[in-house]
């Protein structure tokens, strides 16, 4: 076989050269700007004017947005009352002063007749009538002041401190199929991440529903609706400010839950739910329906930080009048076992939600840094020692060569 000739051979090169020329034309890219890489392009040249313009725009945006967020945060009115020590420190059967260190309030009229930093509390033993039981409980009654009318919507949160819902084992301790309503068998539950809250600790072999550490540790203090006791130095008729526990969870949360298909004789409530189900699950006191229990849905939506707020109830229609109010709390959730604290918060809302000054402060800090850099570049480029833009004398090969010292040869 004849050897193949190189590309570019003359007319006498034979058939091989002719075929190579044809292939060359066939594989050549089209003569277009895109295929031949002749498209127009823009390259950012960081001139002094461009740098100053960029920092001026950034500082204006960040400072303006930061000022707006800070303004929104200061339009929020709220009061937070820490009642962790109520059972231990509050007087019994008669109201006494609640230490002001447990109160945090933000109102525009602190000089009102109703000082928000003044509150009273007491504890009282009561008998609770459940669906199929009676039980003795301790109520913590707290009287507090709202110094100005609050426009809806009014949200009522509970606040926990030093409670780590973000622990790796805790986060995984639930069974999604069980929460959807499936009657998951005991072996599957036992092998799941629900451990150690899987079966009845009394040894009956019944399955815990809902299983896992998250459901077992659900916050179980109960709060009454605030009751208005007095307004503008006159006694009120114990008017109840009605708040609703509906629509307090994200709309899509209910899609993760469903009514259980377990029979009542197959399941028991989690150990920490004993105060709510004294006789276990019965016809009169059946298991919760997670798809309708929005307080449960909020609890199962885990917090990323150890100090968090969760919505308990709200009112989106009525003005909360200035005056003295009372809230009765059934104190069941013990936070002292893990050195935690608990409180309730009544707050209005702004466009950005409840009171949080940190986003505005962060934007103001970033805007301030941009403004300082902007001023520095203005002074540096145009006032102090400006230099000619694109001066080739600053290039390294145009600089005078440094003298070199050569050692004497030996």
C-alpha cells in the first residue's frame, strides 16, 4: 500500500492529497462571528471613577435599606414576660410584684398610666376537668400592662431558651410514615430513629404514638386568652381578648401529617404527655390528629438555634386596648432540668415580621463600610496624590534597574 502523503502536497501528490483537501474544507467551522470568536465583548476596567461610583451606589442601597429595616423594627410593639420561676417564687393565692428583670417591653408611650415594666404574679392550685379525668394543677396567674392600643395582627408566642432542637439525634427522632397516618408495625418502629421513645415503658408492648424524642418533648404549658381587667384608671368587665389557635402554622405543613390508622388498644401516648392523657388514649380522649393540631405542627418544625419563639395563638381582627391584662398559665413544662428559661411574648407585626433589629444593623454596618471606602478612594484618587490613568512609566520594565552588588571572585 502506498504511503499517505502529507497535507499541502502538490498537484502530482495523487488521490490522497485531494481527499485530505476536501476533508479540510468539510470540517472547517462556518465563517460567523460566533463560530470564529469575533463577537463583541465588554471588559470592566476598574477606573477610579467606576470604583467611586460602585461604592457610592452600594453605600446608598445598604444605608437606605438598613434605615428602613431599623424603622420597621422600632414600629413593633411587644412585651415579653419570663415566668420560669413562677411556681418557685410567686406568692400563693395573692398577687405580688413580678421582678422587672423578667420583663422586656418596647412601646412608644412608657409614660402612660399602665407602666409595662410593672407586673404581678401568683400561683394557685386548681382542679382541671379533662375529657375523662380530673387532675390537680398549678396555675401561674400573671397581670401585666399594655400602655397603648395595639393594632392587629397581635401574635402570642412562647419563647424557650437553651433548648437545643438542632441536636443531630433529636432532629432525626421521628417516623414520617407514622405521622402520615400509617399503622407502622412495632418492629419497624423499634428499628427506626425514634429510639428510645418507641414502646410503652411499662412493658405492655404497645407502640408509642407519635414516637420519638421530638414529639415526646413537645411544649405543654397552656395559656389562656388575655383578659382585660382595667382601662384608663377604671375597672373593665373582665373583657376577654379572644385569640385563635387556628392558622398558626405554615399552610403546607399539614400535608406532612394525617389521622392515624392505629387502633386505640395498639398505642399509648409519649411518656411526657401524661398530663394530657391521664388514662392513655380512650374514646373520650383520643389521639391527636396531627393534620389539624397546628401547635404540634409548629413544634415539629424544628428551630435552628437554642433560643427560639413559636406561635401559640393570634388575633388578626381586633385592637388590643391599653390597660391591665391577666393571663393564666398551666405550668407543666419544666425548663429547670436543662438550665433553660421560658417566657411568653405578645407582639404586633411589621412588614418584616416581629421585632428584630439585627438585620437593619447589619445593613447599616455594611453600608457604613462602603461609605468609608468611598470617601477614602475619592480622597486618594482625586485629592491626595492622583496619578495619570494608564501612565506607562509605572510599568516594571520602565522602572530604573536596582544596582546589583557582585561579590569579588576569589
